[in-house]
C-alpha cells in the first residue's frame, strides 16, 4: 500500500467510481431524511431504494457494492494489461495481484474490527473490502492466464456452478435447493469454513463461498475495460453502443433467471450478478459517452475527486468521526435553518466536509493505492 502520484486515467472511470462512493459516504441519507420529514409517496419511494431488501429482491442500494467491483475490473486492462504490453512477466504481475488482494482482505478485517486485539471468535473476517480483494484477485489471475474466450468460459462456469451448488444442496434438515437464510447451502458452508463470527450468526452477506459469483462481476468489468481500451481511438461511439446492448441483454437474462434463481444480494446469486452487471454496463456507457466522447467533464469533477481516493475515504469512516467534525463546523447553519429541514442541510454539510478533505489530497496529488 502506498501513496502515489497518478498518471493519465480514463476520466469516466474515476467519475463513475466517485458517483458510486458518493452514496456510500452518506448521500443516501438525503432521501431518508426527506421521507421522514414529508412522508410523501415520492420521497418514501426513493428512500426505499436506498435500503437493502431483507432477503430476495433488488433495490438501487444493492448496486453500490457490485458496481465498485465491476469498476475494479474495468481498470484491469489499463493497469495489468498495460504492464503486460510493456513486457512485464505474468509471474511478476501475479505476485502483485495476489498481494493487492490480500492487502484489501486485511484492510477489510481492520475496517470491521478496528485496531485492537480480540478473541478469534469475536473477529469478523467477511468484509466488503475482503470480497473486493478476493474477487479482484481471482478475476485478474483468470485475465492473466486466459484470452477473452477463456474468460467468458470462466464467467459462465462460475455462475452456473454456483447455481448448481445452491440448487442441489441445502443445510442439514432442509429440502434440496432451499434458499432461505437458515436453509441455503452457501451460508451453511460459511459456518463450517469461516473462522470468527458471521455478521448474522448463521449468515454473512460477505461470506467466503458467495465470493464465487462475485468473480464474474469483476470479469464483466474486465470485458468492458477491454472494449473501452480497444475502441478508445476511432470506435468510441460504437463501444458505447456495445456496452448498452450488452447491458440490456444481461438485465433481460437476469430477469428470466430470477424466475428460478431469485435476485439476492445476500447470497450474490447468479441472477444478481447479471442484474448488477447489466446496470453497471449501462452506467459505464453513459458516463463514457458524456464525459470521454462528448467531452463534458466539468460536471463530473465533483465525483472524480471522490473516485480518485475511494479506498481512502471508505477506510477513513472507521477512524474519523465525520459527524463530529460536521457538527463542529456547521451546527450554526442547522440552527439557522431550523427544524425539520436542518437535518437535510447537515447531510449536505456532512458530504461537503468529506469532499473538502479529499479535494485537499487531490490538489496535493496524494492518492492511496493498494
């Protein structure tokens, strides 16, 4: 892990990553607060989209995590692929990929448990960063040692294999193919192989076995990254159209698969992978078209500042009390606005404080890289 000065990057990639992180650093509270204040159908409908479904189902908030993993894949042809083109050996790149995956896994453990000594049974090893690290690592190993056809075969095999794993097995005492939290086979396997504690006791939404279908999420990003890289010169509009077409196809297949294998973030079902992959493709196409093809970059600068230091701002939430800083700096503004909209204003202030922190780092060209 190091702080570096970055070179030329795909602007839309950083902007979309920043857009993704924007919701993680607190923007979803805007909708929750407005729903509480107004109790209107409009704001309530938006608020529900920023709450994870209890089990089966899909909301916009479910997209945030897989979109980040998808974008990690998009970056692969520009990072690992570029190194391959320069003649760096696969063995050397393999070491870097594994190292990055393990560091992200370790950061995930630190984020969940803090920097303190705890008994093993009290440590949670499943984490968002851990899943990103492991899925990124395995997807990049596949990228290093297979061509595009091989990557597509791996993509299909992992999704189908995961489906079969759940459909033809179950936890002891439950019927085959049971997909409840208590009866599904994946959560049961996690209770057997994962040390420490699971987030929900019998289930962890970032469990190790459900990392299997997260690998194809990253592979989809790699596929998109290859399209973007190859079409960067004279086929930009064609590339954007291809991303849109692929995205629509993925969403249609996801909805069909949902009929027999429900979309479920907790289990990261194969239909969930396709649903999120399709939407991610569409978002990448829109950002790429508007920013890199049409050249409208100024509006995206706000998001780029966040996207350039995404891991840093995510980790900072575990060590910096942003709410305390926001209150110290802007409590007076909340008092001027008064109830009930002061809560909404302070959400914007909360985001502004974090963005200002990132902007200072951006101006000094300080970026956290793993």
